[in-house]
C-alpha cells in the first residue's frame, strides 16, 4: 500500500483540507482517510459515482468540534488516556505523548485545571492530534466524550505526573474534577508516574496513599532519585523519564492472553542453602524463599518458561514452574549451570557464603575436650559466576543485595563487583522484618539510576519486577 505525506501537498490543497477537517471536527490526517474511504467505497445503487455529494452535511457524529472516537490502532498500539497532573514534570508529559504515539498508541489527554499552569491545552492537543479535555462540565465533552466515555474508550490510563494531591484523591475515591471522575469511573489498568518533592514522597500520608493504590491494583513507575526543580534539593521524587513510562505502558498494553513475558526463558534461585557440618547439623540462614517463589509465580503467570532452583524451604511448587530442589551452594551452582541457557536470570537465593571445609561423615561427638574447630571455605558465587560467563550469560542478569546498613551504597558496589545488570537492594536488618516476613522495601539499581519502590508485599515486588522485565524486553525489540 502506498503511504501519503500530507505535508508534501500544495498549500492550496492543504488549506482546503484544513478547512474541511475543521468543519468535520477531525484532524487533517483523519479527513484524508475519510476522503479516501469515501472514494474507494462502492457507489450506492442507482447513484453514479460522480453524483456522490462532495461535502456531505455533518451528521451528529461529525458535528463541529466533536472529538473523534478512538479505535484500537492497527498493529495493536492500544488506546492510552494520559492524565496530566499539576507538577513541574508536566513538561515531560509532552514528550511522553510523542513516545507513546511512536509506539503506535492512540493518545487522548486530560489536563487537570491546575496543570494549565505548567503546560497548555494547545500544546498537549497538538502533540496528541486531538483536542485535550479539561473540564468535567464541558458541554462539548459531555455531548460526545463525557467522563464515562473517556474512562472506557481506552485500554490504559497513564497519570503523569501523578502529584501527591492527585494520588491522595485517587486513593480515597474523590471525583471532583474531570481527571478524578474518569479515574473513579474506569475499569481499565492505571499506571501512575509519581512526581513530587522527596519530603512529600516520604510523608506518612503519601506512604499510606501509595500502599492503598498498590493494594487497589494500580501500577507505579518511579519516582526516580535525582535532583529536584527546587534549587539544592535532591532525593526520591523525580518523575520517571518519558521513555521509561512509555515502556511500562507498552508492557501493560500487551494482550494478557499472550502474557507479557511469553517466549522468555527465566531462571530463578530462591531460599537459603544448607551447608553440612555433619550428617545432622548444618549452617543456614533465615531466608524463607518467599520472595524468589513469588517472583517465579508472577513470571510464570506472565507467560515465561520458568526454572526455579530452590534451597530447602517449606513452600509448594508455584504453578507452571519447573522446580529443582537443592541443599547446598555447590548443588545450586550445578543446577543453575544445567538450567542455562536463559534470557533472564534472577538470583534471589540467600546462598551461604561459606561451607565447612571437611564436613564429618559421622555425627560429631562431645569429647569432654575443646569443641571442634570448623574451618570454612568460600562457596562459589553463583551470581558472579553467571554474570561473567562469556558464552551462556543471559542477556539480563538480576541480583539481590541483602544489606543491613548503607543499603544503596553497598548494593551499588555489589552491582559493580558481581557484574550483573540490575540489583534489587533490600534492607534485611532485624528491625525491617524482611527476612521471613511478607513485606519488602526494594531499591532497583541499574547503572547509575536508582528507583525506590514503596514498601509492598513480596507478591507486589514480584509483579513490579515482571513489569520492569517486560519493559526491558520491549525496549530490546523496538
Ligand atoms: N549470591 C550468589 N552466590 C553466592 C552469594 C550470593 O549467587 N555464593 C547472590 C545472591 O543470590 C544475591 C547476590 O549474590 O543475588 C548478593 O547476595 P548477598 O548475600 O547480598 O551478598 P554477598 O555476595 O553474600 O555479599 P556480602 O555477604 O558481602 O554482603
């Protein structure tokens, strides 16, 4: 099929097209499509082709200024409703519109009233190629695309920037303007890209709202750590970059039946290892394996082919996962090597760093003399070994960093030392309750970027990780 570039037409023709498009409330591009569709249509019986009316009278659907109805994009780009909140990061949302459209998405925008201070409806509408919506009681909107229609005529809602105030309203079910009314009326997935001052992000009220939003099944991307617009301020609160948001949106837009990780081979380690002292005693740690098992379940549910190599834990096999149960670090190393190749490897196991150099064949007995000395030798570092493989290294290697202090600094050093691609750093100090507990606080570290996730359940950590891996996979194929 030939493709036409409207820009290359004569100015007079372009002016005519603009007038026609304005009269029909369409974009120029849509007007051209409609003319072509008309020209290609079979003539009605009894009417010769040249009798076709040149300027059909506008119908109700074509009433002037009525925004066009969205349809799924060819190629499955999806329909995104972008809600732009009132934050300095709103300028990045202009770029986000382009990034989403580049990926084939149809983008329709809602601007909150206060967001007008940061970007204009004109620039948003121009980039989205359709007028943006601003008012809950806009008679024009209510006529054709009221808030209920906006809430339903899309496959995904993205809120960027999601300000502290907007998140509080969504968490509490307010509906006092167009953006919040749409969010309350929707049954579509919602992706929030928070942006606020670090103190606001850390505020106990925001923490509570974020936890509630995650519990309600909303998805979050960012915020990232970095410098703030306010001079001299830095911390977690910067909105994720438009490319990151677009990748996360695209991952959420993939048809669920196919699974966002369909066709991906994922290898995961989980649980502790037991290093024998003698046939009845061993060295171990407090890892429950819950986080690794939750990741295996979420990754499998997303359609991946999963092998889980687990140390001794009391957890059932997750559905659809190939599970290899092992005891020691050496067994785990062998089992991991046997499970390669893989596209993604996630090392969530709390592998014992040392083993007893010469474990006794028989139970060690008290002799009434000095207790036995147990010389230790270092275990293989499975993550570092796989990260350094030349031929069978998975393209994405993810480690965990269990730290009790200076979590991010130690984790960054670990990322460099072990040569993996991402590290999920978590605080495992006794007061955090992470070891054996159900909650986790994660910082995702890749290159120099640190993304701090709010405290969430281990299942939610797994879901969030799936979304990041899906976005990574998407970025490699686009
Ligand atoms: N890891 C591994 N094999 C080991 C030790 C650790 O594969 N022998 C992996 C873990 O699964 C995790 C990462 O390395 O993904 C970091 O584990 P952690 O226990 O935090 O770090 P250590 O290497 O043990 O370093 P340190 O004890 O100094 O913190």
